[in-house]
């Protein structure tokens, strides 16, 4: 137990962080960060940023959807986030007749705001360190199995207590520092969220895949929503009677801009980092995980893109799916490039050598530090081939062949389906399926399936059984013939056929469907591989937990930040340019001039500039949104520490006022998720002045600005 208490103390040390690395936990700002923040120019107290007892900046920052950040910017629940964060909701609300993706959407009154079904916003109401409750009865020399059993039981007890204390709230208990610390989060979930405004894709996605992760950047990556509540201001299902959420805390907006070196901070929900990854994991990332992801997604995306260009209907259906896939695809390309160029593996090896020498000299074998790295190495060796096969099933089948989704749903709910049929209650199921088929093109999926099944056969060492049992026996190994037969005969390839099946439900017909056979074969192998992973994963988790704990004990004077895990964090730094290579110097902001210069009639999907934007630029009609030089800023850089999940996060000035929305990292530092690069790592944000310029001057929706409060 003493070791765990020492670790908790190490986390809470009042020390300066090296460079600007760190996604910091809010409860520790006073102890760990506020002194350096004030030295950098911050004029706020730690209490104004995060308070246990009073409203603070934290209360204006929310989880938007399932993987982004948003911020409340008015007393009437108005919310800003990124365009790419709102993209799936915008896509879902779009049609060929109402193409909000292509042309944008702007409500001109509250009555015109569009409900976004399924979209949720989460407010963090309470944060508490529950490490003593979770770890209190865990022996310091516990095996991983005992550790997992005890912490699992304790987490369950903590959640039960918090649910009783906070009725109608969502409770999460999350692990930090590899399972050496635990925090509980009490969240209030609002489900009536409405689209207020979004620019056309020619602004919100300007630059497309070409500019993604690149600087200089000229993307107006923002969208606007509003949170609605019941008359009591509490969460309520959608109703025309609901009213805008009354925000006790919201962000003020600054039009003053920034200069080089100015303080900047970002609060949000970074998704996942692996800063404590070892050289063994880096090897696997470079040799297996990233190459497979890059290849599989690249093959699928090429097919999707071709079909999207050929049809507006397919473009709308697959816009969000393509964007989700391509974002991480390009991220993986950049990450591998950065890891190799910046020699991250060698730096990890040096850290590991230092740790091993310290552990052997200063700890006892039974404490688990001396063999932590050897456990990680052995676990990675065992997991790598199993994980490679499992990744192929996940990427090439489950995430790519969409036909499997409804088939898997029916396999898992046959009994439920029978009961619903007996009770005559299938309307809800039909509605869910209709929503799914709205964004499904059988012809596109058929093309994807042919390619995915072919590359899986060419690259997997162990194949799902359907290859030998069906493709080879019944179709002589002809994958195209098998896929054509699959899509011709399966009820799941057609919305009409599936709806008819629901009306005339026959479990034998479902069981005999060729898509069911394919699904069972794929999922059978997936389950087998998942079982094989359990033992080495347990070994890895033990080594990982002990390695992180040991690093903190080895260096008790360092301010440690836990890996990102989609919990609220703060990062701070300065508005700064950077030099990506010898002889190249990048400015710290871009302007509308660059948008005009990037227009490319040969690539209208990525670099089209709307005529009205050209007119405003030609007239220099920038209004109060211009900077002191008379330019209209579009995007800017800061050396803050963010990752996926931070998309949409507010970028705040030294007084806590909103100056931008974070939306990307930079190409040269894509290795940042495993190793922070202080000289290169930059957050790319859309300038709030460009956001308001588009709302006001371009869209003519200036009524929205009336409810903002300016600094």
C-alpha cells in the first residue's frame, strides 16, 4: 500500500512541467500547474478554471457526441464545436433535396433549428479521486489477476454509491497511469440537441484529405448546435415544448486576437495517447498495426471515393463514413513517418535501459519492477500475430463490409425478434433499420466486399472458415462470384427484402441466409482470436502498470501527466510558429488570402471557394473580424498538447475568453501520441473571428451573435 500512496503523492507534486507537454487533470491545477501558467501570462486563478464548489470554466466545456469536445458560448445553450465533429449529424439530416453538407445550413430563428436524433451532450458535474476506494485493499505485490478482481469489485461499489448520491446522472470511473490511479466522473446527459448552423463543406472541409493534418491550414472547421432542456432545465427527450438550456457558465468571446508568444490554453476531452509505450510496442506499431490499417483503409476509401464522385446520393450516404476512415488513415501514415524520422524508438530504448538499471539497483524482485519490461516484451511478442489477424477481421470485414451489420444484429437478437413478432411490436426495429439503410448503397458495398475478401485471403495466415467451406467448395475459389451470389440472395442486401422478412418472420430463413453464414464464420474466428489474446493481455497490463509506477518512483521530482483517456484535461502553452525543416519557417497564423490562393478548379471537391466568400474578400468586407493589419485570420498555431477527442475544444486566452476552436495537429509531429515533440508539436485551431465572420457576413445569421457576450 505504501507504494500506491507514494505514487499518488508523486502525481500531486507542485512542480513545473517540462516544455508544454501534458494533458493535465483539473483537480491538480492548483498543486501542479497554476504557478507556471501564471508565469506564462495566465490571469486566472486555478479556482476560476476548476472549482469543486462553484461554477468555473470547466462547466462550459462538454463532451459532444461520442468522441469530440464542445463549448457553451451563451446563456441560451448555444454550442460551438468543429464541423467534422458535427459532420455525422449534418450528414444524417441531409438529403439530395436538402444537401446541408454541400450547401450548409443556417437557422434564422429558434423555430428553424433542426433536432439531431441520437446526438448527446455531457456536462461534467463532479470529479473525485477515488483511488483510495479502488486501491485501498489491493496489496502492492498483488498479481494482475488479483489486482483486476479487487479493483473491478471496488469500482462496482464506487459506482453504486455515486448513483445513489447522484440520481439520474451518468457515472464513470476511469483508470489513470496504467491503473495506478482512479477518478470518478458524474455527468449529466442532454439528449435534445439541435443543429443551428454549419458552413458548406467548401468552408468547413476546405482542403479535404490533402490539407488534413497539414500547415498552413485554411479550414473553417466549425459547426453550431444548441442544447435544449425541459422546463426544469434538466435533460429531457426531444419535445417541441423543450426550451434552450440555461447555462450557469458559458464562455465569453474575444475579438482581440493574439500575438506571437501569447498565452493560450485548451480544455477538452483528449481521446487516447500512448506516451508510456515501450520500444516493443513502437516496433509492432511500425511493422504491423499501421501498415495494415493504411493498406486496408486505403483500398476501401478508393472505392468509396470513386462512387461518391459519381453520385450525389452516394456522396451524402458515405460522406461521414469516408471522413471517419480517412482521418485515422492519414494519421497512421503521419505517425509512422514521425516515429521513424524523429527516432522515437531509440529514445524509448534509452528510457527503458535507465529504468531497468534503476529497478535492479533500488527495488526488490517481488515488487514487480525489475521484470516489468520483460513482461511487456513477452506479451507484445505473443500478441502481435494474434492482433494482426484480429485487426484484419476488424478492418477488412467488420468495419468495411457493411452487409454484416444487419446480419449480426439479427443473429444476436433472433429470440428478441420472435418475441417482438409475437407481440406485433416491430415498429421500433423497422425505424432503426430504415435509418441504417438510408446511408447504405448495396452496389458500393458489393464492390468493397470483393476487394476486402480478396486482400484478406492474400494477407491473412489463418482465414475464416467460409473461404474453404463456401468460396472454394461452392464457387471454385472465385471470390467475385461468391460475393455476387451473396448480395443477390441475402435479404440483408435489400431494405425492402428485410422489411418483408420482419413482416413475415421466419427464423429458418434468417439462419439460411448467406450473410449469416459469412457473419458467423468471421465472428467465430474473431472470438477465437480474442480468447487467445486474454493471457498475453493480462501479462501486458501487469508489466505496463508496474512500468509506469516504477517510472514515477524513479523520477519523483517530475510532474507526470497520465495518458489521455477521453476525460477532461487542460493543456497550456503559447501561440507560436515553427520550423519543420531547414530553411522553412511557418508563420503562426493564416488568412483568407490563403483560401483564395488555394482555390483549384481541377480539384473542386477539396479546394472550391464559394462565390460569396470571393466577393467579401474582394471588397475587404471583414468588419470587426479583421486583425490590426486589416487581414481576416483563418487559423492559428499554439504549442499545446492535444490529440483526437480534443476536436472542438475551446482555445482560451489569458483571461479565459474564447479565441478559437482546436481541430487538428500538424504533420511533422504526428508521433506526438507516443512521444511529445516540443519544438515541432502544434495545435491547429480555427480563429473565432473567422467563425463569426462566416456566421455574420457570409451566412447572414448575425442574430446568433446577439446572444454572445464579448470580452
